[in-house]
């Protein structure tokens, strides 16, 4: 298949042509198009009659709320004051335990106060709908720029993509979820776009993408880790496929700056917490919890607790437990971190890296094999089993949400509606399988083709873009399975990229086929 049949995707289809495609009027106007796509992406939350909540949502809001309360007084902060656990005697289990407690000077690292600020502002202004619209606009802008601006596809495809992805993939849920998860997949997509279509994206659009990327990275520590691992892998893919001269420095420099800004923002938060509370933020002991669930960590403790100084040894009698139970359970017979006193929380957090190194030295092969199995499991685990609010979650939300928000949750479609999770899980797996099959078929049929208009455009080929996004999905699985442990939500947050790739592949094949038929008809005439 020739480049002419595929359409000119080389650097000659540069910024000027991209802006020309974006400068259409009326229904196809970019601003109108982005807004319509955003509304379509928000339709899933609108159908629920309320944005979606997760247990961590309240932690983000409370962090930002405390800053507002300290700066300007109570205002709307009193709506969330009831989420602050009551003080308890040192060493005793709280009656309503919480991972964070300002009275005990425990603030979690990784629960971004910047994203919390977005949620708090949205609560005050629109009862959280502003956050949904913001997230939807970020996704809509990126999708339309990719489909119309970079790939030159028909603008109507952006509306079909927004509606289809919202209805058939996890994208609709994560767009309406009051958690930063949506920015994991969006970060992968933006970085791949910048690396591949740098010369086709206008200056203003580059700054917009960089702003979205930076906010996404600032929103959660795992996104920073994801980007840091993805960048060298992306560089390697481009280098191997296209050669050193096509490894552009500018997009990698821009992404590196975004990562650096995110790291500085997290460091600034840590400094601020240390100055205000006199103690630095506490990072959840993911490494300890994961290694214990994995097995080598528990074996090490059983053999060495008599001779080593690890705080986790105090809980040996209740092990083994899953990593979720270790971190979040409030059951005194199963939980560890959530029900520990403040001093123990800090000890568990501070020792986790040292514990990890001890376990790796003691059983390196077991740790490597275990982590590899977890990565493979994470790749294929993306069920939607957190959408509904079942009875087991009612007490948590009732005691941590303002009364009006809790009442609205009880009227939502997701409240006590477990069957919706089965439907969404089936749809997620179905759309992913179809998307992967279409993308693989496209890649196979064009495995020997160069989809660029000139030799200078090799790095900007469609296969390179598809490969980078696919690599990003795998990197997400590696980062999540290594830092924490396999959990469906971790991979579901990015798996919508697979159906998107399938849609792109199908659209490009259809365009090439239509142009081929048109060319043959013209020659016959």
C-alpha cells in the first residue's frame, strides 16, 4: 500500500495543515467539537445522576479542604469536617478508623492536594460536576486533536469515538470518577502523540497537551512513575524502528520538563506538610504489603522476626493477609496499617524500602518470579467491580460524605446495583478483545509498509504510534503490579486505549480502501 493511499502523514503534513484541518467552521468547529465530545464523554456520569465516588475520593478532598480551612477559615470546610476521625488514646484502635488524621499529624503522600483542590472547587461550585466536565474536556481535546489534527480523519469520527468509548469501554466511568485515574491513560496517549506527531501539532496545542500532562502527573505519584519508565522505552522503540536521526529531542525535553515539574510539586507539598504539622507525609507501605501477600515477605518475617528490627513483626500473628487488607482493613484481626497508631504508621512506612531490600537479598528468585506473575495477571485484569456501591461500602461513605452528597449517592444508578458491574466488565473485555484484534490485523497487514510520505517521516508512522501506546499500557501494568499488587482498577484505567487503537486502525484502513477504490474508478473512467 502506498503512502498516497494511506494519506500524507509525514512532517510535510505539518503544523500549517494541521491548523487548516482544525480551522473548520460550524458544527465542525474545533471548540464546538471538543465541547460536544466532552458532553458525550460525561453522559455516563449523567446517566448515573451523580459523579462516581471511590473510597480514596474523600482523602483527596480532605487534604485540600484543610488547606482552605487554615488559609481562609471554615467556609465550606465544615461540610467535610465530619470526616475527621475522633481522637483516641495512643495505641488503641479508633472506632471509625481513617488512613489520615490531622490531629495525629498523619497525612498521606501520593494523595495529591492539587487534584484534591479540583475536587473541592468542584464541590463548592457545582456539586462535583465541574471536575467531571474538566476531565471530559481534557479527554475530548486530546482525542479530537489526535483523530482530526494529527491523523486527518473526518471530524464526525471524534463524536462517534467519544460516544462509543464512553458507552462500551471503561472510559465513560473513569471520566466521571472523582479520582485521578483518567489521567493515567491520558498521559500515555499525550506522550505518544508528542513523540510521534510533534511536527504536526501546533505550538498552542503542544502547550495545552503539556498542561494536561503536567496536571495528570501531579495528580498521582504512580503517574510520575509511569511516565518516567515510559520515556526511555518510547525512545528505544523509536530508535530501533527509525534510527537516531528520527529521535527528536524537543518532545522528549518537553515531557521531561513536565515530569520534573510534577516531582517539584510533590516535593513542595511534602515541605509544606512538614512545616505545618512538624512531620513529613506518610507513604503507604505498598512494598511491605505486596511482599507479604506475594509470599517471600511473609517467609522472611517468620524466619527472622526474632533477630531483626521491623515494626511489621508486631503483626506477625495476623499474617498472611492480602495487600488490601494489610493497608486498608479496619478488622482488628486482619488489618494492619489502617488501625495502627500514628507512630506505628510512620514506622511501617519508613521501613518498607529496607524491608524490600532484605527480602530481595534473602529470596531474589522468588521475588522476581512472583512479580513477573503479578505483572502478567495485571495485564489481563481490568474488571469493573468498583462501580456499584454495595452494602459493604455504605458505612464508609455514610460516615465520610456530607449528608447531601450521601443522599444523592443513595439516589444514583450505581447504588446497590451490582449487576451493572457485570455488564460493564463484559463490555470492557469485549471491546478490548475486538480493539486488540483489529489493531493486530492492521499491524499484520501493513507490517512491511512505511506509512509516511517521505523518508524523513519514518519516526512519525502510524505503527510507531500504535506501538508506543501499546507499550504504555504494558508499562502501566508493570508499574502498578510492582509498586502495589494486581488490582482490576489499575489496568481498567488505561485499557480503553486498546479499543481506541482499534478504532484508529479501522478508520485508517477504511480511508485507504476508499481512496484506492476512488483511484481505480478514476483510472477506469
